[in-house]
């Protein structure tokens, strides 16, 4: 779809000037190739350690080629949302999806704030519909949404009247909201009243969570009577229906609650299955041509996000040029200097922009606008005749199931008809059809049977293609990544992108995205290698000019990556934290992630979706004053064994070198100094684990883990000695 009413572009594609960065990256690449050439030419004079070093450096060179190619053409998109508004009254409807799964791990107040931030967007309310999927089938979540809809009738007009930027109430009322707002008496009174209303809403939800829901599961709540979380019929409730089409003020958008049917003997496919149901239910109710999905612990930090997305979706020459618009996640209340390296600022700033200049990364699982017809399986290479063939009644039923309402709505989307989105909707009359498409057996004997349509936020791949479509970025905020130790590593393990590439339903295995998880193949050997008590050492001798090559690579690479963080507005401490966490993560979480994918591909294990504990914070980072913030916590999980083993190997090597137990080699020419330096760097990267060896309680590494790691380290050292002597 193009912009029919104005010749002005809805967006501009701006290429960043990064000539200096390209030159530095190519210089590093040339040095890496020179080092590999030196390794090959002098291989006959060295042993196993030289071969191992060569393999690791070859892998690093390969990863660096992917990095350089990804970041080569960095692109920014400048959007013009005010030009989209000129399309009134032809602005397309948008369906918004919010997913939640557990009222304990994902408190309803989080979901409520996410929903309220969506309902208050700067977009005609009669063209928005918010669908909340509750896989926990919780009356508490439903009750919270009912109460939130009442508050929304006050909150939405307040936000639009005063042009509030942050429209998640818990963030807006966090203490700094009035500093940049109107200071008129009217605003101050309205602000106070609104804050009181929100506090009452929060108190109601808190009281309900303690078991005092006033409805006693009667009336609208009767469907939740004696409900079992994994064994219940589908529940679809229209909490609020907007009947003010054409009204300039617009009121509050539609709000619909969905709890899909679940039965013990029917796989539900976790979040991806919930997204399938959201797609079908919204299809029979509002059937908007565009869909936005977000997680329950997120909020929109720009109320014009829909307009920004439509600048890209409507501004392209053809629908085939852009299938979806992905917005990156940013973290509020992030810990100072990013001690766990999980705020991803530099990743989005450089790699994300670079991917936007190629074709775009995978769908990230959240914060994404989709064309509905792409989710329905329309390929960008299909011609009108092929599309018409798909619209026969037989093909529609075979693809989309037995629901007449759903197949009709799918035909309207695939044909590009506007009738599905231009007429007022009667949502209550669609509830029966919505319940039908929300059953657990609806997909059986259809094209959807056994193939989910989505990729969730942890990289569990399902069907969405990115063949020839462009992806653009910016704008969503999530909750703070206040995770430490095991939880941080588990999260990284869950986020392992290896599964995207390895899964049979991978959207595009040829995707030009740097497979960062491949670094795990290199990182553990690289970190352990300097500590090998081998003769000869793994590095060039001090007297050879070749020693300058790894030294220059080391210095140039670190200065270059440091400059990236400084240019992104981060500190040198943040750079160091990200560098050490990158190495820790590749040796632990990603290593286990790769193993789990291998087992899955061999059919020896299945994907498990774990709901993580969500927390709401509005402290604006005050926890940074806590001395324990940023400290690693440990338990007996095997995920800590690889890094602890590498630490013990390098500590052993340093002790041997310092005490002089290792005999001099190469005639005392100073060989081994490089290994000592790099072993010291490894120990610095694993400093959190070194502190864990002497820590107590949750801040100490359990003795069982230390014993296992010690045994592996001893085995590794003896095996290395045996190999070198052989």
C-alpha cells in the first residue's frame, strides 16, 4: 500500500557515514588473515596447541567477517507520522496483542499497565482493538482488566488532553512526571485526581490477588468456576466495545479477553499457540490488516508508535517490500554501567542498524507490527492469479479451518478488500465464532496443523517468513533487566538464537544475521588455551616480528569496541562489563543452548517454555546504591561448571608461571609471557567467579560445582600434557 493522498514520502532511508569504522574493521580482518597465514606457514614446527590456536583464530576470523558484513551498511529511517494523519479517514485499523501466562510470575498490574499504554495511543480509538491472551486462565487477570477498562475511560482522555508522553501509569506517576508538564492549577488538579484513581486501581488488584475478588465468580466470572489451568474450554470476553466510530474524540479502543481452550492430551505450543489463537479470534472480530504484539511486561514509550510503523508499512512502493516492522527493546531502570551486559544498547545501535541496511533480522517475538496477510501465508512472489486460486471455498477451508466467519475474513485480507475494516463491528455477535476458533482442535486437518505461525521472544521458531521484506527499527520500552547470576545466564540460554537456525521451521536459514551463538564454539577453548602448560607455548616467541600481529589485534579491537560504547553514550565501565559478560555467556548459557538444540534436532529432547518472574519497578534506578546490586549469585546448576573450570585452569597456569614450576622453553627467549598476560585477562573476565570461590551463601559457588570443575580442570591439564608429549 502506498500513500495515495500526498506525494511526500512517509519515511526517508538515511545511510550512516561510517568510513572510519569500516577502515578499522577491515584492518582488523587483514591482521587476522595475516595471523592465520603465519600459523599455517609455521605449523610444522609446532604441536597440538598450535593447531588448536589456529582453529580458534580461524573461527574468530569467520565471526569477524560476519560482523563486518552485518555492520557495513548501517541505515536509519526517518519517519513522518504527521503525513500519515493526512490519510484520515482512510487510516487502517490495527489489532494489538498482549500475552500473559501466569498471574503469579507475571503480576496482573504489569499486564494492566501494558494494556493502558496501548489503549492510550495517539490513533483513532475506533480503529484500535486490544486482545489480551491469558494462558493462565486466571479470574484475577480478567478482573484486573475489567477494572483497568474503567480506569481507561479517565486515563485515555487525560493523556490525550495533556499530550502525555509516557502512558503507562506506574511509570508516569513514578515521581518525575510533573517536572516537564503543564504547571497550571487545572493540570495539577487533574494529575492528582488521576494519581488517586490509579492508586485505587492498584489497591483493588492487590486486594484481589490476596483472595478477595468481590465477584465471587458469578456473572461474567462464572466461566472461571472450578477452572483448571490446563484443562478448560475457551473463554472469550468483550470487556469493552468502542461504538463511537467517527467520533473525533474516539473514546477507548476495544478490549477483549481470551483464554484459549486447553486439554491435557493436546499440545498447546506455549506462546506461539496463543499467538495463533489471537490471530484467529481477532480475525473473526475486527480483522485489522495490521497487528502489533507485545509482551505483558512492556509498555510503549512513544504514543505515536502506530503512526511511525505505518510510515514504513504504507510508505513502501509495494506491500511486498515490507512484511513487518520490528521495534527494539529498551530497558527502564537499568542498572548503572550494565553489570550483566544485557541491556543491548550497542547491539541495537550498530548491529541493528546494519541489519536494517541489508534485509533485517528475524522477527524478535515482541514489539512488532505485522501485515496480517503475511501471517496468513501470502508470499511476496505470488501473482494475482495464484492469490485468486487460494480464495476458493475449498482452499480456504483446507487452509483456515471450518469457521465460515474466519475463512471469510481471511479471504478479505488475502484479496486486499477493505470491507473487513471499514464497517463498524459488533464484537458481541462474534463471540461464538471466536470461541470456535479458540478451541484446541481447530487447527487439526488444516494447513496450520503442526506448524505454528510465530516465533516467540525466546527464539522458538514458528512460521513467519522474511523473504524479500525489509525490517525497520526503534521505539519500545520493557521492564528492567534486574537479573543476576543464574537468572541472567538462564535468560541468555533461553535467548540462544541457535534454535532459530537449526529448527525445521526456521523462517530463513539464509538470513544475513550474525549468528552470535557460533562464538560459543570458539570461546571456551580460547579462554582455556592460554593456561595450557604446553611446550611450546601457543603464541609467537618474543623475538619474532609476528608477535606484533596478535598484540596489535588485541589493542585495536579493544580500543575500537570501546569507542563504539563511548559513541553510544555509555561509559568505559559499561564496555568492560559487556566484554566480560560476553565471554561468560558464551562459555555457559550459549554452550548449554547449543547442546540443547543439538539434542532437540536429534529428537532426544523437546522445547520447554519457562515463564520468568516479572517485576515492576518505579524506583528510577535508586537500587544502584545497594552494594549487592550487580553481584553474581550462584547455585548448583551445571551451567556454572564450564566457566569455573576455565578459571581454575588459568589460575593453575598463573601459579605455575609465577612460582617457576614450568621449565623455560626455547632457550629462555621469554616465550610464555603472552600466555601469562592472556591468562590474567581471562581471570579478570571471570572475576565474578573468582569472588564466588570465596563467597558465602548465594554469592558463593557451591562446593559440588567447585569439585566438578576441579576434576575437569585436572583432566584438561593432564590431557594437554599427554597430547603435547605425544
